[in-house]
């Protein structure tokens, strides 16, 4: 779909177009098929949608505009071009940064609810900080090292991340069908874009946006079990009106879709009651 921001994006839509829209936003280099277990569940009640952000998956690859700010502009262009209203946005991983950038720059007039799926709004953390829900190991000391690894071995880094977010041990063969499929989807994003998005992501801080937006519209935050205690405290202190739920793994919506779908459905009942 051509957007007025000058890029064409691939999007999918399931369910009656007259229903309330629900948009799933993929994480770093991820794509629309990763929400395959959400589409049939939610399309019976909502217009269930997703899209590949610019330069990702099956969307147009561009040399310019590969930042979360511009991707937020693209999300606004998609929403307004389709004349979607009362949208619930579900931002998974760094897809939450696309969502927060959209909210920061374009407001909440068309938004009914926000869902953050396992992504702290803060990228970098001070070294030794154990109380803030942020980038965890991506402390200032670790940022150059992480970026270096992505530049030197993007496939290897993405393969390790894929196994981790699926809960598979590092010893899992790289040709494991599920691992290989997700890695292949991620590699549809050009390497230069993947590196730019890492640099932008680890330098981003959307904490204030998260605080303000959760005061204005219903918000639900999922955090994976390994960081749930820190995340729950941070959300309680900084987003006191937001709901909170645990997710077993970073990609728990794929590994255990029933639990995720049921909790999200409860939230949507509150949003659209």
C-alpha cells in the first residue's frame, strides 16, 4: 500500500472492516506472519491487522527514513489513509517504539488503547542500574559491544536472539524449522537498516511518552517472566493506570498463544465496553 510518507508497505487485514481495528506492530526486523496465531482468534470480533514497517519484510526498502520517528509517521499515514478510528495498537518488542513515536508525534485522537508486549520504554541504562525496567544488559558499557556484534555478524546475532525469544537452548541447530523460518524473515530486512534500527533503539527513551499516554488511554503492559518483578514495579510507579501481565517468553504470543490471546481479549473487552 503506497503511503503519503513516500513508502509502500505490505499490510494484512482480517475480519469485517466495520469492526474496531486492532493493529499488531512487529519487532526488530520481524514480519506480519509472526502473528499468525492472533489473526484467527481476534478477527471474529475485530478488524485484526498487521504490517511490515518500511524496509522490513515485504515492504518497500528505502535508503532514507529508517528510524523510529519516521516509522511512527508511516504508522500515522497507514491509520489515516485507511481512516481507522478507535484503534488499539499492540507494539511487540521494538515495535513498541514505532507505536510510542506515533503517539508522541501524532497524538491519541484515533487511539482507543495501547498494548506494550515485552519492551521497556527505555533503551540504555546507567551501568549497575537494577531497578529500572530498561535495556537490561544494554548498559552504556555494553552498547558499543552489542552494536559491534550486529555489524560484524548480523545473522549470528539474529539467530541467537531468535532461539532466546522462542525459549530454545543455544545448542538448538540453526536449521531447526521454526528458528530457520524466523531468521529468514528477519534477513529480509537489509543489513544496513537492521544496524540503523539497533543504533536508534538502544539510544531511545520513550518513558515520558509511556507515562503520558497510559494516563490518557487504557494501556496494558506484558513483560516476560524473567524480568517481571522489575517491570511490574516500574510500571506501577511510572504507569499506575496501566494493566500488567506476564508473558513466558519474548515471543510468548507465538509459543503459548492461548494464554496471550485470552489476556489481550480481556483487555480489549475493557477498552471497547
